[in-house]
C-alpha cells in the first residue's frame, strides 16, 4: 500500500451520537455484524450498521476500513483518527490510520505530502511498538522505511532491521520485505530469489505467487507474470483460505489488459467462493467483472455485474461511471 502524500487533517468534530443499539437475542452484536458485512463487500450495509458509532473506537475503525475500501481517503482518515483518539493503545487502529493517511499523502501536493508522510511513519511505528508481533504493522513499516527518503525518517537500514524482526515471527513476510528492498536497490536477481523463497516457505503460496507476478509486471516480464498467476490460481484451488489471491491475480491481468477471459473466471470464482475479505472488496470485483464482460462481448452480463457492484456500494465511483458507459 502507498505510504506517501495528502492534505493535513483540519480537525475532527466529536459526535454526541448515541451508542450502537444492544443486540437482539439470537442476532449478531452490531459490530460483529458490521465486520461480517465489510468482509463480504457489503459496504452500504456495514455503514448503515455503523451509522451511530458513539464513543466506540471499534466502530470508528470499522467505518474507516469500509471507507478505505471505497477509496474515500479523507473520510477514512477522519474515522481512523477518531478511533485512535478513543483508544490509543490499539495497534491495528494506528496501522489503519497510517494506511489512510498514506493514501491521502500519495495524492497531495509536495508540502502536504511531506507533513503527512511523517505522520504515516509515526502511526506505523506506534502500531509496531504497541504490538511487536503485528505482522501487518511491521510489513507496512518496513515498506515505508525502504521507500521514504531520509528527511522524513526513511532508510534501507531501518527496513532491514524490520525484516530481521519479521524473521522471528513470519519468515515468509521477511523474504517478501527483503525482496522489495532488493528491488528498490535495483538488485532484481536478489529480489526474485527472495520472492521465490517466500513461495517455497509459505503454507498459503497462492498469495506469494501473486506477489511474484506483481514483481514480474513491474519488470515488464509479462509472460512470466501470467505463468506466476496461473501457478497462484492452481494453488488457490487447493487452499480454501486463499480465495482473495484470485482477486489479486485478476487485478494484475486487468491492469495489463492480458487474458480477460481468465481474469473474468478468477473473479467469478472469487465471488462465488466463501473466502471473500475486505482485502478484495466484492463490489470492486463486480465492477472489474463488468468491464471484462463488456470487453468479452456480453453487455447483458456487464450490466448485471455493474448493478451488483452498486447494490453493495451505491457510492462506488467506478461502478457509477460504468453505469454511464453502458448507456452509450
């Protein structure tokens, strides 16, 4: 994920909204139900359940993550900031605030980006300090360090220190981070070897195959990218926990305009499976699938997929644009 540039937050208005209603016997607690909706890609449902977050940090964190999936970076940063204000001891709250600020930073003017990037670093560092075994926080911090200039606290040496921490708790992610560090240094041979070691050591290699495919895409080695995607697809078929890897692989095929039929099948398999997560929002998958169906000459299916995306997330801008495109 991106970790640089965006506008500084002007401030937050604390809401005096009532707390979420008590659960009805036999029903899920509202926050659990909202999280289930988020994982299923039901953005509208999740936001409706979180309409009155009250003073619950967990509710603000969930709202932030729904808005993050919707690419509503300002809203996401505001809600994650509120979560941190309400409970500054939660590692994941700091991680998500850092991610949201990073997305704002990547779209900001230089001076705003500079200020925000320092905040991103601080949030990732705090997330890792609060929970030194938070793999996602360490991975995000390691990425920040190797990609950011020294003037805002970056540094390859710092990233290598994080990789050493990951060695002790998640060696696969350590290999991935070292691969990214090597790529940043233009040492592409070492980068490829590290990513292949991550595949060899992983219990769920479908994800690491797609990471290797992404590396090949950046190097414009597209035939090898497609081969890695096929390997990841095959691995995902044998791993009920790796469905989102299909989403990841399809996104690479969409981005490079390669093999739309395979990309459509992978997205269909992901949406039809039971392993959907917020890492691969279902409404995004439906929107991509609508584009693919249009390319493959099936406008009726494209309209159905576009409608399915908006049924889950009525404010999702790419699906709204697709709706207009299908009219012409």
